[in-house]
C-alpha cells in the first residue's frame, strides 16, 4: 500500500490534470461566446459568460486545494 505522501502526490497530480481540462473548457467556451456575440446571439453569449465566471471561481479553488495538498 502506498504511503500517505504518494497518495498526496497522486491526488495533486490528478487535480492538476482536471484543472488543465477546466482551463481548456474555459477557452473553448470563450471562443464560442465570442462567436455568439459576433453573430447576434447576445443572450446566449451572456449565459456563456456567466459559465466562464463560475469556471474561473472554481479554478481558483482547485488551485488553492492543489497548493495545500502539495505543501502538506
């Protein structure tokens, strides 16, 4: 059975990969939002912007958690 340090490293590494995925999704949503705005679908673009704000808030929380796990 791996020791606690190995588990913390594995957890932090997995969270880091999920954070990278979250950033990639955010970038994709941003591109879609830009296209929607340019093509006259402002209400949908506004909803997408709200989603981006949520992704940003959650990304910071995940980043903070990764930092705490790596420092423990």
